[in-house]
C-alpha cells in the first residue's frame, strides 16, 4: 500500500481541524509558515506536515511504505513469540506491549493497542542490541534510514521553534541530538478489538513522554482532544503525502509551558477491524534528564539544609529568650525578697 493511495476515509466522521504545513516552505525558512508552525505548537500540539516536493520528504514516504509492509507480519506473530520481547529492564520503554485503549463501542467491544518500540540507540549501534524477532533484523538498514531521515526533519522543526521562541542558539536541537543516549524510538502500533479485556491494562487519554513525534496512520485511528472545556475527541484523517506531527510533555517542560503537549489516543476507525500506525519519537538525552534530576535533588537538599539551619537558629533564639525571661524573673524575685527582708 503506497502512502499516496491511502484507504478512503469515511466522510461522515468529524475530524480535527489541524493546520497543514509545508516542509518545503519550512526548509526555506518561510516567515509565514514558521509562524504557523509556532501557532500549531501553541494551540493544539498537532499538525500535518506535507512531505511532497522535497527530496527528504519523499524519501521518508518511501521508507514508511517499506516499514508498513512489515507491520502486519510483525503483529501476526503468535502471542507467545511476541511476549519473548516484553523487556523488564529498569526504565526500558522498548520491545512489545499490549494495552486497552480505554474505548468501548455500543456492543461492548474494547479497542486494544499492541505496540512494538524499537530503540534508536540499538539500530544506530550506540548501545548493545536488544533481542528482536528475525523479521526486524532483516529491516535494520531500512529502520536506520527511517531514523536518520525522521530525525533530520525533527531537527529542522526544533531549529525553527528555537528561533521563534527566542531561545539561545541551537538550545532545542542540542537537547535532541541524533547520537544522544536516550529513549528515542521507532514505534509500531496495531489497533484491534477485544471482547473480554479484563486482563488487559487500560490506557485512555495520554500525552507523549517524548518531545516531538511523527506519525503515519493507516487507515486512520488517531484521535486528538483539543484544549478547552467541553472539547470532544476528533479523528485525525491521514492525508496522502503528509505525516502527522505531535508535541509531547518534554517539549512543554523545556519551554516552560510556552508550547502545548497534545492529548491523544489511538483507536480503531469505525467499521475497520484493525488499523496500523508507524511513528518516530524523539526525547532529550538521558544524561540531561539525570543532570536535571541531580540539580533538582541538590536544590531540595540545599533547601532542606537551609530550613534546618533556620529552624536551629530559631530554636536557639527561642531558648535564649526563655533563659533571659527566666533570669529576669529570678532577678525580680530576688529583689522582691530583699525588699521584704528589709521591711
């Protein structure tokens, strides 16, 4: 299935009014398009990016087609086989997972998401390889190209946002280096149905832990929740030649709330038995996160020490005050006793 021949999207389903941005215009640093990029990131945290008419964009479309051809075979593996790749290493977000999407239709059927996350550092040989199904070993060159191409586009977006926010030069791109040791990942998702989901953990509305992510969806089951009271879930219609971009929590934190993390979920499209998504998620370097945690811990420790010193000083002054009061009382008592003796 080619990216430019997507399945027909139902015309009677409400869709989210996302901005459509042009990669070609952003590459040329078009002022109006750069402003629209900032607008999308401030208002909803989701937008379409037209990849056509650019070499890097068309390359990403081709690579996504190649990876989608693997997706169905990947999730068609037996559950016992997929469970071999449920990794329980501390702080590991890679490998196979299965969740309930927290959505129930009129017949009581739950939507279920299966995920397979592939580590960027593994594919780029920055860390020892994780165990993986043989079919993923066969496509490592394609995954490597997909990561390089996706990261280049994300770096462009980060550079433009960095300038629009008047941050010091290259602040955001440096926080998201291609060679950073972190949880950047290629994400495969399958959305299907389950009539008895009691043993499946639920995940409802969520934001991404990452900073930025790009997403291809077929036939389309991504939903976003626009900001504002009373907002309702709306589907994001896949567009030929486009990729969907969303902001995560990390970006909101590093810009101190100037940019808005998107709230989303992945479900089945009505009338479709299943759907597939392919994405690439980028976050900050683990060392930066560790440094921030150390700095936070050190600030807390300094605050605690300061509070302890202040408490000790307060207790010392209170003790001195009590001693002084007792001394004054004693002196007054002694003077009174002397007067009584003299009288």
